């Protein structure tokens, strides 16, 4: 019985060693990692949620960053290729809400089934800006 309890305690302590709690953007250590996920996946015409994940060089989630998402797509009008932001407006920047666990969330309505490009910019602390871009075909 005591071996069983010792084994459970040992496994629990080893599992805890690999996990780090969130760090604020001013405490975060480079290099930084950024990821962008979509919900639903694959993205569809209609309401789409963007989930940006930030981690520092130690793998800890980064909180307190300023995260913006810049959606754009290209269309052809009169035989000319035109880059558009958002839904044809001259500026469409989404500010993602900090969920406190290294995840930042924003949503918008995607009205066109075309190839979209999503630029992400994360201001981490006062000295680091991280940029990321991902393109997807919206169905």
C-alpha cells in the first residue's frame, strides 16, 4: 500500500515539473512562439473565432500582451487583382482579448469563400513585437 501511494506521489510531482504557470509579458523570456488556430476548423463563411497562443522561450504561456489580427483577401475586379482588408474596408484590425492563459481570442464574420491571409502582431512587453502570418482557404 505504501509503495502504491509513493508511486502516485512520484508521478504527480514529475507531471508538475513539466508545467509552468503563465508569465506576464514583461516577465516573458525570448524567443517567443506564436500560433493561430481557427474555430470552426477549417474556416467557413460566417462567424469565425481566432485563437492566438503565445509562449515564451521556457514554454510558459504569455499573458498581458497586446495582440492584433489583420485579416485580408484578394479579389479580381475588372481584370485587376486588388488586395482587400476585412470586408473591403480600408482597415480591419481585430484586437484579441487576453484569456489569461497565453490564449487570445477574437471573432469576425467571414463573408467570402476565398483564400484569406491573417496577419498577427503581438506586442510583448515594451521591447518585443512578434509577427506571424497564416493563409487559409475559407469554405
